[in-house]
């Protein structure tokens, strides 16, 4: 049956949450869709698009795909807004208010018409607009199934009297109202927004409602894999049966786009200039001796926190490669004149600091033996498939939950949440790299093997992507 929208190549509009991790992942998804014969419009915030043009050479990289177009839209924030740290959350209200009507206008006018939207499940308004205009929508979540499910369960936690959290003394109380997580979930592992002491039931409920709504889309794409999150995926399937697990997406991308296509994992969909000199530094370090340190694209740390981490790393006597993103330190800033001399010396001897690293390559380098991470979902997946054990210091949002899964469920590392003390950091780095190294290396190697099997030809993630493309093609008929 002709829908009036139909054309030779179905037209899919892909719209990520405007953050580095989700944009990186959904641009990979977009490229996979383009190589599968879809016409792709990639919709990015103007702010991030300009950064990709500047640092990721996107026009020449994507020019080879016929019909691939980059489109831009305002994220609703003024240009000089920091879009990081605690002020990041302002983007949600701004997008709801200002981006939503612009998106609707764009979809009404766009030519050829859009057959299917792949929207970031966190941007609830995309689903509203799609439904209003009668355009099929598949949600893509670049977060873990565990986070999605914990948010889905917020109304149940409120009903059971387990939320809101009653202050800092309440943090270790067990949470039992999230099916599948009863044995290990505590208040402190819940998404960070649950911590606000003035959080009312109705604000909390709103988070749950958006998540529940996101599961009413035609389907749900997740950057995860069955062996990692099978039990939680089974829970989600009772609410949304049509799930496409296609992760780990970065590995999946490499498998499908062969080197002949001159696409490499560092094709770098980065918002900052990548400093590749660290790779030569890594080449000179012994195998598995280096701790890679990165806190992602949004975390902003205080001078005190940076100093604690720096002392902890230097005192651990381990080699380290540390990403200190521009503007990621509040206060006086990093490496000021009054930096203690032992830190400067210790870094000269065993450390290397960059503004932005080719992370996937770094994690795949033989010299890297551990990852001190903020537990963003994309970093977590990249570390898992590279078989690198993690020391987790979650900053906000889903990270508190991801780190609990890393430490307690998957046993792939240590969860250091809510501690920022040089002695603890030193001890935990040593636990990761020496004391408990064997147990972590063993479980990380096994999980990496399972992850890779999922994305090889015939594996579940590989087949799910083929099914996704077939389903999008059939939607447009
Ligand atoms: C955000 C949220 O912080 C996170 O909680 C959520 O799970 C996803 O969205 P972000 O801070 O961008 O994520 O972290 P993450 O999801 O880990 O993604 C960071 C991306 O940047 C990764 O793909 C990583 O490879 C890349 N990166 C990071 C680099 O390429 N170089 C670096 O130096 C650091």
C-alpha cells in the first residue's frame, strides 16, 4: 500500500540528544543506516553541528553517501550557555519550549517527506511531534537498559514509599521496587536527580512518565547487548516488545564498515580537537600499565576535586593518561602557578595530560590496563568491548546506576561513587591495577568476548540491525 510518502530509499530523520556521547553513537547509527540504503537526515543542534564541522570533518566524510544530509535546529539555549556541569539540565526545558515547535515546522516542510524518525528516547517531545504528524517513530536510547528500567519504575518506587530519598543518611537504604534489581539497588545508586532533597513526588513522577511514554514508540533501539543486560531487557520487553539491541555500537560499526571504506573508529565524531600524540606516548609504556582517566563531556569538577584525583593518581605510582577537557574545571582552573611541585614532577615522570583523546583507540591500546571513568554509558560500552576494567566515579544522571552495575552485577571493576579523597583514589587505583587485577581482567575479558560475539555476522546485535532496516523499509511501503 502506498502511503504517499514512499520513495526508492526510505527517508529517516535521526535526532540525538545534544551531548557528545549520544551524538557520537547516533552518528554511527546514521552511517550504518546510510550504508544500508536509507536516505538519512541527521538533525543536530546548531551549536554541536558547528563543532562537528570544525573538529570532525563531517562534510567530506559523509559526502560519499548519496542523500545523506546534515540539518540543524536550535537547542533553545543562548550561544554562550555553558551546556555543561549542573547547568546542563536546563537544556531539557529549553528544547521543550523552543525546539519542539521548530521541529514540527521542519517536519511539515521537509522534502522528501520523512518516512520514519529515530529520536533520542530522552527527548520526549520528539515522540509527541511524530504522533501529531502521523510519522512512525522508533526511539533510540544511548543509555543502558538498566537506566531506562529504573526510570520506568519511579512511579512504583513512589507507590512503595521508597522515594523520595530522605537526605544523606538515607543513601544506603535498599530499594526493592525495581523488578530485577531488588538484590543490589540502594538509594545512592538511583539516577542523580532522585537525590535532590526538595524533589516532590510530582517532579519525580514526570521522569517516570516520560520514560513510560518513550516505550510507546514503534520500537526501541538500544546500544546494549543481551549477555550484558538480558534480565533487564526481559523486563522492558513486557512493556515494549519490539526492541533492537544493536550494541556495542562502536564495535558493530567497525565490523560493518570495513577498512576498505576508510572508516575507522577514530573517524571521531568529536566536539573537541583530538590530540593523537598520546598514542605515541602509549606506544612507549609497558603492557597494561596505564590508567586512562576521562570524565566525559559534561562533568565539571572543582579545583579541590581535581587536586584529590591528581594526588591520588600520582601517589598510586601508576602511569596515567588523563583527559582534562577544556572548561571542565571550575574555579581557578587546572595547572595553575601554585600547582604542588610533587604533582608536576609525578606527572612528568609517569603521566600524560590531553584536552581530548581518541578514546576508542586509547582503550584498545595494549598499554592501557584500567579506566577511571565517569561511567557515561558510551564510555562504559567502549570499555567493556575493549576488555578494560573500570574504576567508576559517577558524576550525574544515569552514571550512578551504571557504576553500580559495573561493580556489583557485572564485576568489571570498582564503584567509587560519592568519594573524592586522595587516599581512597590511590587505594582504588592500586586495587584495580594490582591487588584485584586478576579477577577484573578475567571477567572483563569474558564480557568483551561476549560483546564481540553479539556484533559478528549472525550474532544477535548484528541480526537486530538487519531487522531494523527491514522494518524501516516496510514502514515506508
Ligand atoms: C552523556 C552523559 O554524561 C552520560 O551519563 C550518558 O550515559 C550519555 O550521555 P558523556 O558525558 O558524553 O555522556 O559520556 P559518554 O556517554 O561516556 O560519551 C563520551 C563519548 O566521548 C564516548 O563516545 C567517548 O569515546 C568520547 N570521548 C571521550 C572521546 O572521544 N575522547 C575523550 O577524550 C573523551
